C-alpha cells in the first residue's frame, strides 16, 4: 500500500474544499525541484508545442496559478491553470465540492471561483522564464453583461503568459454558459477570440461538454475547423447521473471521475469522427490509470488531462501513468506515443 493510500482515510475526514485549499498551501511551501526527465518516447508535438509527455493536469485544481511549477515537478507534461475570469468572484455558495468515495468520483458546483486574471497574471509573469508548459483556461464572470467580450478580453490579458489558451464554455455551474456551444453563439465567440488573439498569439483550444447531441458535435467540429482552432478538449464534467452509490450522488453540479469514463471516451470518438482527425484532441474525464490514458490516445487523443483521479490516487499518479504508457508502447510495438494516436486496437 502506498503512503497516500494509507493516509487517505484520514485525509477524507477533512471537508473536500478545505482539504483542497490545504493541499494548495502545502504545494506552495514545497521546494521547487525542477521538472523530472520523461522517457523520450512519450514526447509529442501538438499545436507547435513540444510536450515532454502527454499527461496533463486539467483546469480546476490550480485555479489561481499558485502552484504550476509544483505540479510540473510531480511529472505532469503540462498543467492548465484557471478557470480565470476577468474579475474576481466568490463562486457559488458552500458546500459546493463533494467526494463520492464509493464511486471514485467528485461532484462540484464551484462556479468559477477565482481571484481574477490580474492577480494570476502577476504570478505567471514571475515564472515566465521557467521551463514547462503552462496553459491558461479563461472564462466569463457570472454577472458579465457581455460574456463574449469577457472571453476576448481574457485572451488579450493572458496571451503573454500562456503557452496555450483554453476557452472554457463547458462548465455547468455558470448559468447559461453552455449556451455558447450553440452554433450561432459559438461562431460569434470564436470570431471575437481569434481576433483578440491575433496572428502571433498562443495556440488556442476549446473545452466542450460531454452532454452534447450529435448535431452539436458536428456544428462544433465544423466551426472549430473553420476558425482553425489548435485543439479541442473533450470533455468537461457531466450533468448526467449514471447509477451512483454515494449519498452525495444527487447533488447538483458537474460529475467527474470514474463514472464519467465511458461517456468521455464516447464523446472523444464522436469528435474524432466529426473532425476527421484534422484538429488535435485532448481527452479529459475519468482518466485514472495508464490503461485509461492509452485507450484515449488510441481513440484519437494526442494529450490527456486529469484532476479528480488525484483525489483517490495521490500525487504520484502522473509518474505512474507515464511509466505505464511506456510499457504499453513496448507491448504493442509502438516507437513513440505519437505512433499510437488514433491507431485503434
């Protein structure tokens, strides 16, 4: 049994959001040890960026860009901070974060709680000369009169410190936000975002929800291709509720973790088909092992992201997944992780 597994029952006696804040504080105090070397077979180029390995930390863990270097030091090939909104906001009332221990899942209805882009910008400027890929996930304030303007302004503010930008329109916890995935709204949004980014801005990804109809998927793929987006992150949390055992299973908000695995895998396959492989895909949702990550990669994902699995698997998860990926490449005769992308079983 790992040390984390032994300590987990004690840690789970602490309320979930309080435990998360304590984790961030501890990571801030951790000495910066640098980025561990990755097996060169795991390196992959996506959107002009060379990722040392394909395993990334999803947005939501480091909302305010307080510990990106600490997370890179745990073996992640990249980390995504945010979601960051133009102005600070407190988010939704507490309690708003729930562990579903029996289901190895999490439900959150945080509501883009963060200290605002200006504060995060200062932190990222201080680490801008350090190695490692740090992406910035941007969103709109809940009370914004013009949410599209919020996204465009976020691009302009954060572009200088982001190795890539993620436009997050898929959170279920800001009322009306997912409506930006509709065809007309998405067209208007991406026009504003790409104009704000300009020709020399960082690669730009779009994060989509798993709760989409086939026509929505086709529309998003077509519009993303038309604006030459650099990638699609598939997917965010789900508002659906498969059978769950935990007493928190019917809490409102977005469900993540193991119960999302099948839906997220299905949605990835849908977007791979809809895009014809023309747009890089980043898989998220229910990834907790090397086998999970490898299945997404072979289904068409160039990169993967995780967050909820850390709650149950602990801080060594990224390194374990990367070690497992190397073994899977050897088993199947692939020379590099890129050879496995979109190469079905």
